[in-house]
């Protein structure tokens, strides 16, 4: 609180201002007006006010301010001792400017304060009343706070989508003290992103949520559309069904081919082998006399040494009862009836598969004239020599099995043999015919013929 200004007549009453301590009239006002206003001083490091200089600090007895010297003397009376040091600044403007605005270049020298007209020195022992001016709380707070202890917030990298332009720390903010405070508060903070950056960030967040996070619930219409889009179209369903059908057919065809080319041979060889053993056992027991045999009944065994073929012969040419069981079938029914091996004259004709079901005549086309063909019965061995071949003829050509086969080259009755099979291979379009004539008849008691021994 400022003390009242003494009137000129106070000294006349013998008060503390007696004797003209403040000089003539107007000297005190001139001294106060000569001081710098602390509320409008420039920034630290750029001022010339005696308030911020060590040589302007009151309290030096030898200084121009005798009032402060009196106050120091009064403090000494209370027992306070001031350290005897060289006068120095109580405030560091260069440190304040470095902490506030960052590193700076060499600052300009601060001009020395110009001493203004001050009050006259006071004689020691004279009571002194110190006149003070009210200082706003805000200004007092700014002056008493040590800004060098404030740790600035870490400055984050600017947003690449739209960084706001940062103020240049080398240039002090223009304007009054309030603008400087706002500028100081804004330093070290991340600038607010632009509207476009905010929108882009929102879109990225939405995309990230749709990719891995919880997606926003769909409306009923959107859910219906999504379910409809997830369903397969009729074309896709039809193509899938056709593909499955083709795959199934392919698997079935593969199984069928495997069955025809491999399993039928295995099964037919097993049946033919059992039938051959049965025939030989009957012969050993004295059964199986020559004569008329039932369809499917085995009565002889054919040997073709060149082709390594040993296969039983059964009555009839039925596929189910004879041919598909791996055996040869004798033409012995109806118009296709032919002679038996023991007959003194005639054509003994048989048929067999060339492929599948044991394929006994698979390589019959490799026979050459003179190759032996032996038919073994209960009582004898009948040996034939291959004489000719008809590579291809129609299935309806039954003249090839007549007593004197047409196309065989035989011209008079005799004891002949005819082998018939399908051609080309794996088809039944045509027939392949092989003929031969008997050259030897050997009873079983005399042993095997030379064709089987050698």
C-alpha cells in the first residue's frame, strides 16, 4: 500500500519530512516518472530497465538509492548479515532466453541503465518512509517463477497428413505479454490435425476395424444383400454338379478298366487252373470217356509250346460258362457243330478270348507254319501243325469252321483244327482264323509227344 504523499507544510510541524528531505516541490514526482514501468518492459535479454540489472538493485549504501541503504541498515540492526560479494545480477536474462526460446546466438550487449533523477541521500539516523507501488499478481507470478525449472513436453513428430506450421523459435512472438504467454503454452504440443487428415484417419480406422477389429453391425437390408451375395449362383451350382458327375464317371471308368484288363485275367486264370486240375483228376480215376459232353464241361487240354499256353477245352462257346472263365470253347452245337479230335475225319474248331478273361489266344497271330499245337485227351495226344492264317474276317463267316475250311488251302477231307479269336485287340469287330492239320496221334500210354517233351 502506497504511503500518502507528504505535503509541503509537513516539515513545518516538525514531522519526518522536515528539513526538505525530498527537495523542492516536484522532485519526487520527477524521480518516480524516471523509473521504467515493470508491466510494459521488453522480453528478457532485450530490456534496459534498472529493475533487471544488478547495478539498479536497491540496497547499495553507495548507490543512488539511499532509501534501500537505510532498509539494509535496518535489517542489520535485526541481526541479518548481507554476504559481502561483488554486485551481480539476480536474474539471468541470457539463461531465461535460452530456456524459453532455445539456443540463441551471441546476444547484443545490454546497455547500462541511465540513472534518472533520484531522491537526495538520506542522512543516517533519519526515519525514512518507503513508498511502493501496487504490482499486479500476474506480473509478480511471472517474475518470481523460475522458468529454467520447467521441463518442456516432448515434441512429437508432426502429422504427415497435414502438419501445422510451427513458429520459428528464433523469433520472439510479437504482441503483448498475454500473446507471449499463449505462444509459450502452445510450444511442445502436437498441432491439431487438419480436417482432411482427420477424415483420412477415420477412414483408415474404419478399414482397420473391418479387417481385424469388430465390424459395425449391418442393417437388415445390408445383411440380406450380404447373404444373397454369399450364395452360389445357379451357374456355379450347375457347373459344380457337372464337375462332380464327370469326376464320378472318371473314377468308375478307371475302376472298370482295371477290372477288365487285370482282375478278369486273374479270376479267369484261377477258374481255368481249377478246371484243368479237375480234368486231370478224372482221367486219373478213369472217368471222362470220349463222347458227348454237357455245355461247359471240360474234356481236353490244349498245349501251344511256342506261346506257353496250357488251357482246358470245354463244350460250347458260351461266354458266361466257358470263354469268360478262361477256357477254350468247342463248336459242338447246332449248325456250328464240328468234329472231335478222335474222329477219323473232320474239323476240330475252338474259340477263345484274345484280350481279358485269361486271354489264351492273345498272341495266336504270332504262330508260324509248322508250329505244333497239341490237344491232350483222356486216351491220347493229338498233334497238329499250323499251316495258314486268315488275319481278318467277319464274325458271320462260318465257312471257316466247315469240315473243309474255306480259305485254309485244304482241298480234300482230313483231320483239321481251327482256332478263332477276335481282332483287332480289345475289340470284337472281326475274327482272326488260324488253321492246322493233324500230324501225329499218340496214346497216353506211350508217353508225351516230342512237342511237349522237348
